[in-house]
């Protein structure tokens, strides 16, 4: 998380001109799924955006199975969230095409028990990366829609990060400066 913390305090692009942050912390290695998982459900309109893209693929967005572990607050996107930039973290779905939820849960439990953050957490040529390809397509379309669209996602009204973004964006809407320099403008 040190890199994202540094970026947020030294951004290449001003944060009030940053539409969103999309973080992928894990790729599916068990095959295709009927769903994609959102970590920290209920935070921003990015969830609505990814739901629309997933619907084009005949898939759905599901909330993480273990929100009590606080994974939303433990990854790179969190630096952006704390700064006010709408941030989404997604992971593999567990409703697998081959084996349904039982196989997805079993595969995730095996990975966590035997590989996660251990020396065994390395590439395995036996992985089924067809789900990875599908999730990459989902996130590409999400990013493309954000880049080509005129609407910016926002935090949901009850999000703890909403006030920070609102304050950041209200500064952009300030009127033109009296010294002749243009004002910062507003959201697209």
C-alpha cells in the first residue's frame, strides 16, 4: 500500500480530475464464473457501472463472502478512497460454470489455506485462466465506459468517503479567479 499512498500524495494527475480507481487484487484461477465479487459492497456507484457491464456478459456482481475481515480497508485502492476518489476492488466470482458455488468456495478455501501469502503463492500452469480473461474484459469495458462517458461515478450517499470527494470537487467548481486565470471548472 506504500506505492498507492505515495501516489495519492504526489499524483501524476490531480485527484479532482481522477474519475475512479479500479483495483484488482486477485484473478480467478478456477475457471469461468457466473459472477464477479465486489469487496466492500455498498461504497460507490462504480458497483452500478460494473453491474451493467457484467449484465452484457450474462453475469452478476456479488458481495464478498467474508466482509468481517475488512479486505476493503487493506489494499491499494484504499489510499484513493481515503483521499475521496471513488475506488472499487473486485475479485473472482465463486459461482463457477463448472461446479457452481460449492466448487468455488472449496477452491477459494484451498487457496487461502495452502497458498495465500506463503512460499507456495506462485504461478501454477494447471490453473484455468478462462475466468481471468472474462474478468479482464469486464474491467476493460468498465474503464472504457468511464473514459468515454461524461458521467463520473460518485460515492453512495452514506459512504464514509463521500464528504471528502464532495469537498474536493466543490473546489473545482469555484468561479474564475480575479487575476484573469480560469477557474477550475466542475465535473464533466
